[in-house]
């Protein structure tokens, strides 16, 4: 008899478990009716203004080289999940004018200079802004950037859109680049490559 009673309890319990499980799965699925779907934390209005940050690029691992004064640089990996190329033409922050920079050969030396035309991030691709390569140059700091500080940086794109992200300052002593003339302090009659 105990086996018959336990069988009678198991069957309704299995049915109830199946109904609950089906309801949970259905609740987690997508809905074709957008009016019943609640926006999640990553939801973005479809009619967002062109100047809003949403949807331009993904920004991974952003950071800034800590510096007391003069110049420093910001770095990140820019990810384009869209189906058209995106061109980064400028950047700004509250502590310094900024330029999009590259490393280029000049007079047999690698020097840092403004990147004419900006940086193109190909559709479905990514572009690294890194020490010794393309980067965002903070030109004349108005305040020290200490390790642990967070800077708000706004990117400007060729189509007029903008995107703001936060980068944390880190100590970094590598990539002691040289500068092309006209960057930092005026150097019209001196060597084109003072050490940073």
C-alpha cells in the first residue's frame, strides 16, 4: 500500500513541477509584443538622439596613464558591433584638450602625432588604442591625474555622434614615446623628438 500512495503523490507533484517549469521558461523567453516587454538595464530607446552614447561603440578596458602635469594618454579597445564603419575624429575631457594620435616614422624615428582623418573602426571589428600605437592624447593637463582617478572622456565621431565613457588612471612607465614638432611645448627650432 505505501507504494501505491507514494505513486499517487508523485504523479501530481511531477505535473505541478512541469507546469511551474514551463511557466518559468515562457517568462524568460522573448516576446513578439514589444508593449508587454519591460525594458532591461541595457535597453535603449530606438529613437535616441544622434548625440547620445548608446549604440556607437563598445569601449573595453578604458584607462589613462597617471601624470602630474604636461601630457598623458588614454587607452581602450573600441568595438564596433554595427554593420557600418565608424570613424573616431576627436575626444574631450574636463582636465585637458585632447587629440586622436598615432605613432609614425619621421626622420628614421617613431614619433607621436595627430592622426589625420581619425581612426576607423571597421564594421564588426575592433581597434585598440594602446601605448606605442593609436591613442587619445591629453595635451596640457590643468590638474594632476593621479592613479585611481576617474576621468570622463567624450568621443566625437565623423557623423556628429558622441559617446562618453569613464577611464580609471593607472601608473604606467612604459612607451616613452617621442613627440612630433608642435606637440606639448613649442619646439620649432629644436629636435623633433624630446622624450616624454
